[in-house]
C-alpha cells in the first residue's frame, strides 16, 4: 500500500501561510536534497484547493531542473467543494467522498502520495487515519501572524518517527498518527 506523506513548512510561532516570504533565506542545498527525496519517492500529488490554485499558477511556468520537471509532470488529485474542474496542471478533481477516494488512491500500485500544505482537507485525512507521515519543516523564524498550522483541528496525538536538522536551522520533525 502506498503511503500518504504530508510536507508542510511552519514557523516557530506556528504560521504556515506565505512560506515564500519567510522561508526563502533558508532554501539551500540541504533543503533541496530533502525536498527532492520526498518528491522523487512519490508519483502523485494530493492537494487542497488553495494549494492547488497557488501551485498551478506558479509551477507550470518553471522548467529546467529535475524537481520542477517532476512536480509539473505528476498527476494531481484535488480536494475541493468549490472548484468545478481541475484539469489544468495535470489535475483531477476528487468527486464524492474524499476519504474514500484517498483510501482508494493509497490502495493503487505506485509510489507515495505527496501532499503539500495543511488546511481543511487535513481534518478529513486525520479523522480517517489516512496520513502515514507528517513532515513538519520548522523554520527558525517568527512570522508574527498568519494562518496557523492545523488550526481548528481536534486534539490529535502523534508519534515522533524521526528528526532531521539542517545547518540553516530548519528542523524537520516527522510524525505518524497514533
């Protein structure tokens, strides 16, 4: 069975919004190597509407490196109650029950499913125990305001699976659901 891996950037004060603003000074070779490891262990992306729309606007115009080629060519499954279609950027809108659809994706042969960002979709995924690993990239910065990591979710306990420290100060904590 394929794993569902969630990868999310977060500041010390729990902010996940606008990582392109506060995270950029820390994007170095170690960061790139870890991101590549996650990307090349996956063959499908699972995204919520907001992340899909932001990524579909930014990534297709880029080219020239293996990571970009990989993310642009991968199939994307998009969970949304407001989009009518998601065919741009190799997207497929998940229709019907999201938990059932994601469970079916996990049962299909292939590499990992990779999910970027956290939001409303996480409630469904966590409630249905569909996330195998959370990779929380904690950046050594304070944003001071913005959307918070997993804000509004119910109490959820996690198991620490591992920690990776970068020289830049980023620490990636990898957790699984209990």
